[in-house]
């Protein structure tokens, strides 16, 4: 390294001439004895400057073709990252190391990151290591190409030479990355090339689960159309399915997943209903849809009680989901006893609308009277003697039972006028 020349603009005279593309000036400096390996504070010499600027005429390789900057960047790397195809070709002819890694484990082929298709094609044709892992996350160039928006042309090149099932440090494949980031076109290319749609990451998450979680409708549809299994367990901790992810985040894809998901997740022991996940996540739209599709609010009692406790602690939300559950047939007694003391006034009024408040136990009536006196409960004006019609409604629903109410349209099948159907469904509340 030559540190004899002093210069103000961080770069040597030769490097400045190479950066600007002044070939004649570079030649004159060389003839006058100027060193081509004088480095700036980044460790760049004249060759690095010429390669990064795309100044093919100033690329003087010599013994410095594989010299590295302080970041471990070669001239080939700098040219490839900027898409300077002719410079990369010239450097390779001069025996540049095509697989030289930088300090952060990148390489010339990571030109995929910037979408330089012609450079990628050249590097692949010259034998670049396509399945080498890079960066701290151990991604291959195919992972990176899939991740970047609009790089489907590069993915087309790489699927023919790369390992489609290459895993990063979390066992995530390129197809998983496409599903996670909503890259539908890349996902289609990978599927057509034979990539596994049911691959699982280290935590058992599948591409269908991650696409459902992120709300990528087109990717979910594509995966299901090509054999993705919606009933594959996607977690070590509990039997999570894609339908749970969609319910948790309130995505519109929930309807498609309901149609293809085995309903054992609703009632089987050891399972968790998607409805409970929706309640826990405050997703009113998911709750409404799941109830309409027959998911039971009291299918797994212990889980329901826990999640109802969580939901009731969010007063503003409870007023949204509570009527939906109660109209669907949830037994109000599950909620009255544990929450009568602490429920918000509006929430408490909603609960009482679904019972015969005149027949409450003396203990519950005492709590109500105390809360009225303390002004922590403002009762509805009609909380006195229940109407006969309301008592009849409660009796009919009791005879039908919560299972029929929650799982069928039994009310609509009753031989009574449609107005009474609405009344039996508490549409007046």
C-alpha cells in the first residue's frame, strides 16, 4: 500500500480520475509513477473507483483485481451491485474471484438485491456458487431475489440452478419467503418449478400459515389451489392452524380457510377454537363470521372462560363482541357470576338483556342493588318486571338449547312469522 501521496478529497489522483472516467488522465498518472493501489479512508483504490463508477476504460486490473476494501468489497462486487455488466465481464476475464465474500457475507451474485438481471445471468453462467448462504440470516441468493419486489425475472433464472428447498437459520425456504411477503408471482414460479408448498420452518409454521397471518389473499388462494394443507399443525406450543392466524388478525381470507379447515379444531379436546383466538384478539368481524359458520362459543369451556375474562377487561371492545356471542346462544350464566361485580355498566346491561333478571339469585340481586347504590351501574329503564314476550323468548331458546342455536339456523326454521324470528334472535337489543 502506498501512503506517500497526500490528497484532500479522500481519494488519490488516480482514483479520482478513474471515478470520473478520465482514461487519458489515469494513463498519464501511471506513467508519472502514481500508484494505483493508494487507498482512501474506506480502503478503496483506483480499481474500486472505476468498477463502482462503471468506467470500463479506466479498469486497470493488474495485481489488484482481487484487492478488497475495508468492508471486504472487491471491484467485481462493486460493479455487480451497481449493474455494470461490461465491467463485471472484464474483471472476470482478468480472473476476478467470482465468489469473494464481503465482511457481511455478501458476494457479487447478490446483485440480485438490486435487480440486475443481466449481471446475475452472467455470474450464474460463469459458475457462481448459487446455493451459498449469505448474511447473518443464512439466506441464499434465491431467498433474496424472492424477497425483493419486482425481481421475478431473476427468480426465473435462479430456480433452474438453485436448491429450491434451501433453508436459512430458521429453516425457512424461498417459497416460505414468497408467501410471507406476498410475492405472488415469485410464489407461482417456485411452485411451477416444484418447490414444496407444505414446507415447515423450525417453529412448524407453513407458507399457508404465514400468508394467512399477513393477509396475502392471492398467495393463500394459490397455495390452497396447489395442495397446501390447511390442517397441518403449525406450532410446537399449541395446535395452531392457518384459520387461527386469519381469525387473529381479522383478514378477509378467513372465509376461504373456514371452507377447507377440518372442524375438529372447534370441539376436539386439546384444540383451541379459532373463535377464541378472535375474541382474544378483539376481531369483531372474525367473531361474527365464525359464529355464522357454526363455530361454538362454549365448545371448550376452560379456554372460553379464560378468553372471556381477557375480553371483558377491554370495556370498549366487550360491548362489540358480547351481543354477538349472546345472540348466537352463549349461556349468559357463564359470564354473570364471575363478572357481575366488575363488569362495565354497559356490558352488564347487555348481559342482563339475555336473562330473566327477576329470577336472578338473591346473591346476584344483592350485588346489583349495591352497584346501583354506589352508582357503578346505571340500569336500563325497563329492568323491573320482565315482559311476558321476553320470558317466552328465553323459554323457547332454552328448549332449543345452545348447541342448536349456535350450530344451525333452527330459529329460521320455526313455523312463526319472520318478525318473531328476529325477536327470538334478540334483534331488538
